[in-house]
C-alpha cells in the first residue's frame, strides 16, 4: 500500500470507518469493548482525538480505570493514526510508554489526544495526552513508535 496522501475529509472518513470496523469485526475484543468514539482529527497537524467512556469492566481494584486500559486506549488511538499516515491496514507497535499522572474515575470519559512527531518511511513516532473529561485535568501521557510495514501478511505466509 502506498503512503497515504488523503485530505482532511478522507482522513475523517477513514478513521471513522476503522472505528466502525472495530465494532463490527472485533466484537468481544478489547478494542471494541472500550467503545472508542471519534472526536476530531487534523491531516495538516497529524493529530487524532478519541474518547473512551470509563466502563465498569475496566476498573482496577480501587475503582478507577485500570492502567492497562489506559495504555490500551493510547495504543488504539496512536495505532489508528500511525496506520492512517503509513497508508497501511496494520502497523505493529514497537514501543508504547505510558506515564500515569492521576486516576480516572469510573463513569467519566478518558479523552485521548495524540500528535505525530515523525511520520517517516519506516517508522512513525507519536506523543499523546489523556485527559479526564469532567475536569479537563491531565491523567496520563504516552510516547509510541510504530513500524510502517504491514507485517500481518508476512506472519500469514510464515505460518503456512
């Protein structure tokens, strides 16, 4: 697949379509169960924002959003943006570093805003911040790296 050269409307439509596919094709997976919702994106700034309701099944032992679910939300958003920019249907996560700043209450909404630092030929690097919607306070940050080659087809070929 060639590098993506889409415009703003194409980006919005493609990201929304990918989220819809999560619900349809990944039913029962963490990606779909987290119920991501599109907020906004910018092709010029290479940004994406999604929201995640903090659901009962995502809570940790003290009743806040589990750290693994926070990292998963970041991976969903950064992964969507990386795949879009690479023009790939699959781009594996190489690195995902999450810094937890404050707990996110059950019943609130985790708002994830990510921005691309580098969209290269082989790698994409993304920085992001996650906010508690009710207070607009910073809850966590992320840095991530993605490999811009659809390795899913390689894995299928290796298994046969």
